[in-house]
C-alpha cells in the first residue's frame, strides 16, 4: 500500500457560523502530484490555510507524515517539511537569481553573512543544479527584478525546493502567465513531482490537463469528486457546479 504523506479527516472550518470547509476528507500519497480545482468560494485557500497552520480547524484533524498538526504554529509546520507557494511571487527583487537561492539554501545563516561568505562546495552544487531545474542557469546573475512574471514564479518554486520540503503546496502558479510560461511552470512541476509530493490549486483547465494525473474537485467546503482529469471533467456533478457559476 502507498504511504500517505497527508491525511485529512472530517475537517470543518467555521467562520462565524459559515462553514468554509465542511467535513472534508482527503489524502495524498507520498510522491503524488494532485491538482485541486473548484469554483470560487469552494474552500481551496482555506484548505491550504489549515494545512499550513494559518487557520485552525473547528473540527477534524490534519496528519502530516502521521503527525497530528493540531495547534502547531505556521513556522513549526514549515520546519516539519511543508512549503507553500503563494499566488504572487515573493522573491527579493534587488538580489540576483542566484543570491535568492543562496539565501534560502543557507537559511540558518543571516542575510549579510550569506551574501558575503563563500558557500560550501555542496551548497554550490545544489544551487547550480537547482538553477538548471528551474531553467534559470543563464539568468543566475541577473537581478530578480528583471525576470518575467513566469521566471519569478519558477524562481520562487526553486526557493521553496531549496528548503527541502517533503510536501509542496502551490497556489495558482500560472495566473497571468503567457502560454509559453505556463508550459514552463507545468514542466517544472512535473519534474519536481519525481522527487516531491505536491498539491497544486489551479483554475486554468488547460494547465490542469498538462500536469495532473489525479484531480480533486472541491465544492462548498467538501470533496465533490476525485479521479483522473477525463473522469472528473465529464462528471455531471462537476459540470453542474461549473455551469452554475
Ligand atoms: P476559494 O479559495 O475556493 O475561492 P476560500 O477558501 O477563499 O475559497 O473561501 C471559502 C469560503 O469561506 C468563501 O465563501 C469565503 O468568503 C469564506 N471565507 C474565507 N475566509 C474567511 C474568513 N476569514 N472569514 C469569513 N469567511 C471566510
């Protein structure tokens, strides 16, 4: 049986009487790439907020690598190995691409010492291979401010990966990207899925089709259905929910 990296049991989140999540059950196997879709207000962001400890569940529990995350603060959950990529890129615009990666690779040092000390050999190798993975080797010495939106997204994904998370949560990584940039981000996520467990929230159905093997549809705070893309997009319940928007 596949090892579960994330198990979510009977999760409910109540905001002043409104159930943003309602008795939601979900699991992700180790090494799986799952895309979560659902209409606006379905509870997708709240779902990620609970996993990362930003929002506490009213009921139910979240187990990560078998450990109950109950009441764990965000920084502790991040340290346990959950990395989150928000929709807008959060990179240091005045630093070069490589310096951005150096910073997170040396996360136990302070910013100044990272920028002025020589990185160890293994840190150098990992940054170089990461630059290659994210397709930014030729732009390593360019200030991040000069990157396109799609390149910034890839850089931030690289910064997350540099922190060696076991689970990557990626929120709408291709909103506002060109077709080519969208495809690049998709290929990056597919490559990363060979060595990481990943959950992606996405609206762009072409992109979902590009990257997803398994799709989970959320609606009204719970799982409406799950399956491969072809099954899901032909499911009458999904069609009704999307047409009803
Ligand atoms: P999605 O990301 O799928 O669009 P959200 O998780 O952002 O959905 O929101 C789910 C529902 O919960 C929405 O109806 C939203 O208005 C509501 N909601 C989200 N956060 C809060 C909050 N802090 N207080 C009250 N209602 C909230």
